[in-house]
């Protein structure tokens, strides 16, 4: 495998190639624990996503032919607001902001010699899903979302992960947030699905952690195949997700189901 470096860090050492073996977590095991995956974006984004696929920021910038200097800025710096992209053929796409992330806080919680720009670039080569209604509800009820509409795209975990298992990763933290006490993060935070069983993954993390994010590297061009439903959430609709302190959220009901 050719050596790949980012900010002087060998990415092959951080994210080695996958050897599934006989003790890997299967798509069936992940889907049994988390049958639905949720992606949060700006209202109306599905129009573009359904045509191009659910692409990482880096992939989307390439498709929209954004100039190199601007690509570097958008993938290595915190985005304080959503970014609108326009293209003569692909029309419009919106990049999500990085409001929950502080570069100063990020610098204090990175391991393995990573710098904030390194971590941001890694995040921008991936797409992210919330695997539980509880974590989704917390995001929607966060201060930054209380005065703006959000679109929640819900997908079938089993179909999506079966098709893209070799590029699927799991994370025990919100990898794009440094709010409150920032969790440490580094080489072992984004774990390729097929490298170990769920039991081994939890054991290595002291038996405490659960899957908080499901991640796919690069993007999912055939994302429409796995769509279960779409819901536009208007403030303060997050209450309908059952985000009541001390009470598990109720089942999520999309406005539009496939």
C-alpha cells in the first residue's frame, strides 16, 4: 500500500487497511443494535443528495469543482456557518457548519501528533450518522439548533452497511464536537467496522462505550436505495422526539416514508 501522509502524519498507521477476519463486527450485528441511521442536514438538501449521493465535504467540493485554495480552507478550518456551493450543472449544495467545534479546544484533546487541521480534514472525508434516537434528539435540542429548521434523513442500517461495510467506521464520541468536556480523540477513535467484534471494541474501551456515530468514508453514491424517511424539524419540534430528561425517546416518525 502506498504511504499517505497528512500534516506529516502517516495515515496508513492511523487507519490501517481492513482485514475482516472471523471476529469482525458484521452489518447484521450493527443493524440489530441500531436498525436505523439518521443524518441531519439543512431543509431541502435531499434534492441534491438524491441526485449526487450523500458525499463527504471533500468529495462534494471536487464534484462542484471548487478551486484548490478554497477547498483547503473549507476542509481544514472550522466553518462558523453553512456554506452554499453553486455549479452550472449540479445546481446548489450546502455544507454543514462546524458550530459544535472549537479549534482551540480541539488542539487540547488530540492524540498521536494530530493538529486541528488534520482532524478537520479527516472529518471532511467522511459522512456521519446518528445511530440512536437519543443522540439525535440531543443534537436537535442543542442550543445551536433551537432557532433553525433541520432535515432528518433516516436510512436502513442493514442495507447501507452491507453495501459499504469496508468503508464503515464507528465512534464512541461525537467526533465533530468539543462542547463541554472535550473527549480525547486520535488514531483509535474512528474504528473500521470490520476490524473487531462489538464486544472486543467495548472491552478495549473499558466496557463503557457505545456506538455514538456510524461513519462512512468518502460518501455513498447510492444513498437513495436505503432511504426510509425524511422529516423536517421546526423549532421546537425536538420535543416530539421524546427528549425528556430521564425518559427514553419515543420512536421517530418521519414525515415522508419510502
